[in-house]
C-alpha cells in the first residue's frame, strides 16, 4: 500500500512508520521537523510542512491507499490561552486540510487520532465507543477533531477514529517523563489515585492501526486502550514495582490544580474505557495487562 502519515515523525509515528516499511509499504511522512528521524529508505518520502496551513504538502494526498493522521501538539503543559489554541488548531486544522486534499469518490482509508479524553470525566462508568462525548476542553477538542475526520466519508473514504489512551513504549512518550520522579524515589498517585487511567502499549497501538488498515469493513470509533484499564494509583504502584522504586508519595489534588491549572484538573479525571470495537473486530492484544506492558516498556 501507499500510505501517508501526518505527524509521522513523533513517538507513535516513528514506530508505526518503521513497522509499515518493514511490511513492505511505501510511505510518505509529513512532519514539522526539518529532517526525518528515520534512516533513509527507498520506500520512504519525507516532506517538511506546517499541516495547519494549506500548501504543497497536500499534493501528496491523492493517490494514497491509506492516510494516518497523527498530528497534534502535546497537551502536557500549562494550558494558557495561547497553548490551548495551539492544541486545538494543530488537530482540527490539520485534519481539515487533509480531508480537503482528498479527491471526490476516494477509495482510501483515513485513520485519524483522537483520545480517551473524548469521554471527559467518566467517573465509574465503563466507556465503550458508543458512549457520548463528555465535557471540558479535551472532550471538545476530540469531538471537533473527530467531526473533521468523518467529513472524509462524504468523499468516499473509510474513516476509523483511534481514541488513544496513554501510550507506553521505550524511548519516549509520556512514560519517559513519568519515570524520573519514580527513579528518584518520589513517585506516587496523583490526587487520591482513584481516577481510571486508560493506557495502551505502543506495540499494540501500531498493530491495531495496521489491523484497521486491512479490515475493510471496519469504520467508526475505536478505543485504542488495553482491555484492563486500571486506576491511577494502581498504575503508579505497578510502575514503582517494575522500576524497583517506592510509589507511596501522592501529589495532593490541590497542588496539581494550583501548579498546573486546567491541565492539572484534567489529570484528576479519568475514563474507564473498554476496547469493544477492536475486540469485536477480531484484534488480539499482545500486552493486555499492565505489568507485562510496563516490564517491556521500561526494559533496557
């Protein structure tokens, strides 16, 4: 297949691109970096572009068998008004420009990223893909993001939305940041730690995306989260266990809110997601439980 990836030079995009090349696919990466992180390869084309703006990069969209939309500024930051605009625009405008570049009567598939934050503060309720959107900034971003992706269906594309949980893998992502306080003996739950904490191993994420590329009847929303969602305090305890470090120092909720503001409040919320759509489509997880996932993700 010929596959184009926006945001393909990030943590997830790099892993997915490598796997696609290994499988013999011809890929085009659209990234914001001036150079590609992957080694040169005859099956790889790299294009530097700001995908929030229309441009020459859109000329690469027609003729692709698959499109994988991964672009989005990190939400791990203080949510100033300017930062929230960057978070929103990087997702919505990129997706809009990608869909605009699709020709009419397209036969491609669009895999577009979203997040478990779509469900807002889910409380104790399980959140299969049929659950409605929640409230708050991240939920609104995800809802608008998905709406832009689904417009590709009007042009004939098969659209699948991937609602990511926290991605666990070697060499980057949120885990690289989270490990440091644990390694210093300062790890522990956030707030009371009872909020549900959806996660997925990077290998399962990559394999699920490739699975959907070939699953011709699969479309709509998919929770890209492991079958066994845990509470945040269990995640902290398990991470401390695999790192052989204590994990009993909680970060009080008021400190999280005081220091990180609106982003901090989002960390105190959770979603008890269940990946019904993936499982019912026949996908099998390699890392369904947290312990084995963390062992692999933290190993040398």
